[in-house]
C-alpha cells in the first residue's frame, strides 16, 4: 500500500512530466482549460478565528476546487495561527488531507513554543509533509531572531520548504482587539543567503517598497499571487522576478479562490506557457528541489 | 500575448447575460494627466483587456472638473478654462463610459456651479465624494446639505467613499458608513452609495442596515469571502451595486466577489447591473 509520500511523489511526478511535455510543445495549439494543471500553494483548512467562511468545511473546499479545475492544494491550518497545541493541530490537518488526493498538508511550527523542534520533526518524519508554514507576526518573533535562522536551517536540512505568511488579513480590517502588523521582511534576504539550499515562499505579500526590491534579488525566495492586486499586477511580478519565482496561491478560503485564478490571466499579458508556469510548474519545481 | 484560458470566469455568454454595469471604475483616479486626459486614457486602455474578458457593458468613472480635487494648481486652472477636455475619454468610448463628477464639499459655491454645468446640463449622472486627501471632507459636515439638496433636485446619484479602518480614520476628510447613514437620514428621498461597503464590511453593512436609501458598493478591499452573502442577507440584493475599481484593483478580485457568491442568479443580475441602471435613470427635469 502506498503511503502519503508515495502518493505525493506520483502526483508531483505526473504534474511535472505534464508540465515538461506542455513546455516542449509550447507552440501547440492545444491549450484548453482541460489540459491546464493548477496547484494552489496557499490554502488553509478549518475555521478562521473571526468569522465563518463559505468554504471553511474541507469537503466544500475540495468540491469547489474540483469545479474550478484546481489539481492540488497545499493546505496549512488556521489552527496553527493561534493554537499552542501545534502537534494536535498538525495531526488534524494530516487526518483531513489524507482523505483527499488533492490536499497536501503543510504543517505549522512556532519557534516561540517550547518543543518546536519536535513539531518540526513531526511534520517531516511523522506526517511526511513537503514543507511548513510560519506566522511570525501572530507568533511574536522577528526574522532576525536566531531561532528563525535555526528553524530554517533544520527545515532545509530535512528537505522541507518554508512558507512565511507575510500577513493573513489587511491591517485595516483586523479585529480591534487583535491587531497584527505585517511581518517585517527586511532581515529575510540576509538570513536566506546564510542558509545554503533554503527554499522560502512568501504568502499574501504585496510586492512593493524596499523590502520587495531586496527580496527580488534573493533568488531562493518565491512569491505567491494571493494578494497581488491590480489588473496587471501578477504579470508585472512575473516580469520583475527572474527564475520562475511566482507560484499560484489564493489564500482560500479566507479569500475567494476565483480572485487570484482570474487575476493571473485577465490582463492578457501572459501567454499559455507563462500561465502554466505560474499556475503549476513553479510549484512542481519547488517540490522537486526539496527532494520529496 | 493572449490566451484562451479563463479558469474561474463564467462563459462569455453568461457574463453578457448578467449585463454588467460597473459603478466604480477608477482610471487615473487622482489625476487624469496634465493635459487633462493622457493618463486617464492610458489607464482605461490598461483596463480594457479585463473589461473585455468581463464582458462589461458600461463603466462609470469619476472625472475631475477643476474645483480643487487634485493638488495640481495648473491642471485645475486648465480644466476650468477648457471644460471640454473633461469629455475626451467619454468621446473616445461613448458607448462604454458613464461619469459622475468629483465634488469638493470644501468649496460649496464651485461645487454648485459644477452641478449645474455637469449634472443639469449633462452628461454626468451623479457625484463622487472622496474619502481622503485633497478635496475631501467628512460627509456629516454641514457643507454637504446644500449640495445634497441640489443633487436631489437634479436627480443625481451620490457615491460617497467610506471606510471603517481598525484603529480609526487615516485621514481627516474620511467618512465612515455610520456617518453616511447619519447624513442619509436627513435626506430620505435621496439615494446614496456607500462605496466599498466600509471596507471592513461586517461593520459597514450593519451601519447602513437601517438606512433604506443607502446602497453598498462592492469594490476596494480584498476578495474576502462571505461579503456578498452577508450583504444580501442583511440588506437584500436590491441594495448592492457592483464596482470594479479597475485598473488599480482587478477583475479577479472584484468580479469574483459576486460571481462566486452563494446567492441566486437573479441576485447576481441585480448586483452586477440592474440596480445601478435603475439608480441612474434620470427623469428629465
């Protein structure tokens, strides 16, 4: 019987092979939606702490993704944002994901908590996750904290990629009793450069300002599309970043998944090959590079 | 470059059936260009691929008419002396564009003159009040009263920018949905559009819930799930109008709020076009 790692291997291999085939046949006219592979790198399961969301039941989310033609979703857990019993949150995440071939669990680790290395080990060895997701602003540490560097080193050594949620909600609409500023990304470029082989993806980041200019030069840092707004915002991001560093991500179910899905192509500035790269190929590459 | 791929969007036929009229189109929102139109035209062209993909029928934008809604003194002077420049974009896209002029409640006499020039004499359909920066004023200020009275006489629509920002207002001229509800109660026969539903829409919807002459507009914040469902439940679909905020925001963010919402197709048609069409019907005075 195949375990989750085997399933992931097969799914990733199938996706990557398909992507390679399509890439080599970029001139091929066969570019229908049925052949498009889509990987959402930024999904969260369970309940958002501040209100119910239309797709916050796993079954409903998966059903929706099937209608949208999304083949794979990297699923973190909203429980990992505020719960201190991270191990049980990651267990529930794995239990939910194993029921659906599309879902890939991405566990939470909070280096502010005693025993965080055990949580990291659990993500890697017990749950065979390909990566982990961090919420530095909700967990109360900065990216120049030595524990973050250590976490990145250990995750990289274990072959895990690391997703950092730069924010979860516009600061202007947050609950007045739980206002959380966006993560200060200024230290990130230096930390990533020090950890050889590190693969980091920023989630929900609005690419602008000095922090973006610095991170744009750091080739091991990837970006997602969830909060890249403006009718041509995603093509501009793709053009600004060499080396295929933009991965499709929606921040569903907090955000409506169709929003990012449409934004990728609405300006007409990306051809089918470039669309496929953003929708899936870059995500598939991130899997491969981590040796899963 | 172009692609035939369109995941997440309904078919072109379905979109045409919705008859989408965009109440909040924001090309060159802050400044149309020193010549009065170059930046505006460029921004409209930037939005056109999305406008075509969305099969929009009409888009309503907010022209500056030289009454102090920009910080560019030379532009303000130029547009006052050459008002015909204001119409350049509408002349280029006559079947597509509608307009509601930006008013400046800090300057009541100039705003009243502008109402005569652009609403009474046409072709503008209403007014837009900014939510911060140059030309903005909180909508509860008494300066609004003579303006609203005149707009009501001219059967104009009022679009008021609103936000409920956690931690308080970011600009002294900003308005909240609660403040708009206060004003709307004084003018029960006049319709008001609460732009962005207050941004933090859970509070925004509640603030205008008991103001039947206030509609909410859907753009200007992330595509946070559940907004339209709550608005339909608490206000009714008849009190919601679609806005795109293109091109600074996107077809994806703004249209998905409605097309992906768990509401009836009839409600989607109301929100995407019918309500706004009804609102801007102006009996000839």
